[in-house]
């Protein structure tokens, strides 16, 4: 038997595919899609170790049959005839291994799915570890082609019918109803093309040349007016085989082929389309002269791309995705040793992340600077002054125009505290800033420092659960009211059991242990009984409704802020957990999926997201203050 199998650990250690391989393949395909002006959506992924391990288990892979979709792309097109367009240009771009297509018969309806397997370009294949090809993995990648209608259908069909066969047993009428929806989608795909073709014919008869060309060719076009001279020629040409009629009768594929033949991308609008059709089919001297005089393919290029005009350079706008200003703990080691250990952990992170880029990277912490195109590192190490600093920046290979910057400073404050400031941020041009989602990214060296040394934000931060006792209530009240606190405070007030202990079953609804382990490095987290909750409320001068729940106090809290409804502090009760739903991106099966979870699981993610938002809000406020100084 030829079958092989590998564990997830074996796969993780041997199969290494740099992200640039996926990014480059996607870029190559997307440039072609843009060049011909198709309406599309494109997705890509590299198979995870878990996904590969499952594939080895359920299928017979070996020397004769290998995994062909280590890297995968999916193109969803908006018009059914664009499936053929994509097939044609993909077969010209890459070395085709095979096409497969879902079979259709007159007796049943199936989603149209076309899969193409291609050889990896050699320059990308070389970037992947050699061990990969010894794992029954072929040096190929897969591209799936679907219409947008059928992509939505396929998700439902796969999860609710293919995987859920027991739902349909003995329920023929429901199964037929289900399949009739698929038939409707197929009709929609075909009807959409027919609709625009009929609309184009109507516009042609009305002499609306611009509208006719937009409807007939169905490409992404610039909103550029038709040349008056072109419109005049079309209006005056009334012969049997007039130019307007030829423009309408010319097959859309002819235009797309002409766009592909061009050595570079050009603006797509009614004028350039007419010029290309004239070059391929019409050959009218008047049009040829008009388009030459207008320099049609460069006319308007100052709005199309960077080939003609230079843009004014502007500073990048920076946004923090993690920001912490703490002092190092002296519980486990004395202050000077804590400074050195924090520096060592940060240097180790730098070495692991950037070390392979440079031939001469220090083996131990020392002052050094390294620069290579797209990457800069500066590490200033002065242990005799209990000081070190780090600054590292690199371009983002997956987000063009985006730069990442990580900074850390460790210094001895005047009051004897060993301070640590860590900031992780990205920077983009101002015009792109509003399109980006804010997200959270904690550098691993900060997590290691917090776990191995310990950090203080007025009070010690811990990833272990802490129970609020009577003797600690005053300290927590002082912490909440402290003007120096930069991290949020999160208190879980639980009902008690008959023996006087906290109700662990109730706390588990909130996933307290998991939440503390994840957020304890940048959140002060305590659990207590209802008596402790009442004492905290009285000490803060806020109302107490004697109900178990979760209380959140952001940095800068003051009792004068009033009731929790104004957003300065928040309270969640058991019904908030039960009724909570939360959508999140999750690594699942072959890639990232958007999933909706409910109840305690959802509330855990919601609470974690809120704590991270509190940190980012505090960082943004500090940044605004500095910019206004």
C-alpha cells in the first residue's frame, strides 16, 4: 500500500511555505483580472498543518498520488461567461496540469465549479523548503472558479447537505425544494447575462452609445465621457453595417483578448474600448486618426496609475495595535537582573524574527544597528545604566503600502522603578487609513517578559486567577481610582455556594480561567463574592444591585463619571452572557472562516475584545496628546 501519513508536528517542522508565495500568486492573477476589467472577488490560502494532517488520514496519498492544493486560490466572478475567460488566461499564464469541472446533466442541477491545477513557477517553488516535496506534496497549486451566486450556495450545500445527510433522509419534498433553489440560482446566472445583452440592444437602438457599450461589454469602466468626435461619427454613420452596430455585435471575448495583448494595463472606458475594437475588427481610418490624435490609451492616465504622473509624497499615519507602559516586577529577581532579562528576551525575539536576514547578527545582547532594503533594526544596550532600547521596522509583505514598527524602551526612573514601554504599530498613507480595521497585536517578547519577570501597572498583573478577599478590597478600590493606571480593571462577582466558596459553575459561564490567562498581561482581573462586590461599590460611591456580574473600569475612571450607562464603566449580568452572540474570524479547516458563536463562548470573545479595545483607546488618547504638544 502506497499510503503515507504524518503528524501535525512533523508537518509543521518540515512544510514551510513563506507567505510571499501565496501573495505573489494572488498578485499575478489579480493583475490579469484587473487588466481585462472583470468583476471578481479573489481569495487565497496556504493549507494549515491541521488541514494537511486530516487530508493524509482520510485519503490515500503517496508516491503515485500527491496533494496538489498546498496553495489554493479561488476566483468568484459575477458573470457566468467570465468562467471561460478566466480559464483561458490562466492556462496561458501558468503550466496547466489539468482542469476538472462539475458534471451537469439534464436530470439534475449542480453548482458549476471549475478546478485548475498548475505547476508552481520555479522562482516561487525555490522559496518553499525542500522537505515539503518529500511529504507526498506536489509542486502545484489549485485555482477554483465559481460564480458569486454559486459560491454562496456551495457553502450552504457543503455544510447543510453534504455533511448533514441525516437531515434529508426520508424528506424528499424538502430535498427537492432545496434543489429547486439551486436551479433558480443557475437561472439567475444565465438571466443576468441575458438581461444586460437585451439592455445593450435597447440602448443601441436609442443611439445611447456609451450605455450600449457598458451593458454589452460588462467590464469595470472609468466614468469618462465619450469623445464628442467619436459620438458624432457614430451618430452620422447610418449604413447597413454601421460602426455602432459593429460595436454591439462584436463578441465580448474579442475585447478581452485585445486587453490581454496590451503590454501594460490601460484605462478601460468607452473611448479605449472603441479604439481596441477598431484595431481588431472595424479598421476605420477616421477612428484610427482620432484615437492617435487623442493618444487614447494615455488620455486620463494621470488618474489611472503611476506611469504618467508623480504623486505628492506624504507622511504615513501611525496607529498602535499594542501599547503598554509598566514597571518590571522585583518578586522573582532584583531590579538590575530584571532589566537584563527583559533585554535578553527582547534581543532573542529580534534574533528569531530578523536574524536570518543578516549574515552578522550578534549572539548576545549588545548595541548594534542593521539595515537592509525594507528592514531596519536598532538595539541600544547600556546595562551599566539599567537601560536598553529597541526599534525594528519592516514592510508588510501582505499589505502593500503598510509598514510595521515595534519599539521598546527599558529605563531606570527617578523613583527607583525599572520602567518598560512597549509599542507595536503600523503606518499607512492617510488615504488608506479609514479603510483599515483596528486590530490587536501583542509582541511575543512582551508576553515573555510579563510571564517570566512580571509587570506592574500600579498593581501586579497576573495571568493566574486572583480571588478578592476582605483585606484586598481597599487596594483594589485604590487601583480603580488611581490616575496612574493605564490598564483596565475587570471584576467578576460570583454568587457563593452553600459551603461559602465562589460558585465555579457560574464563573465558568464567563470562562474566567481562559480570560485571565489571555488578558492578564494587560488587564487587572479579580474574582470575588457578592459581599466583596458590595464593598467595592460602597468604596467607589456607586450603586450596587446585589446581582452577580462582571464590572469593567477603563483607565481614567472616576466616581464622578456617574452611572455605567454613560460608558465610563460597564456592568454585565448572567442574561448578557446567555443572550450574547459574537462573530469572529477563526482558523478552521483550510483557512479563515467567519463564525458566529453564542452564550459563554461568545461572551468570552466579546470581553477579550473589549479589554484590547480599552488598551488601544488609551494608546490612541496618549498619541493624540503627544501630537498636540
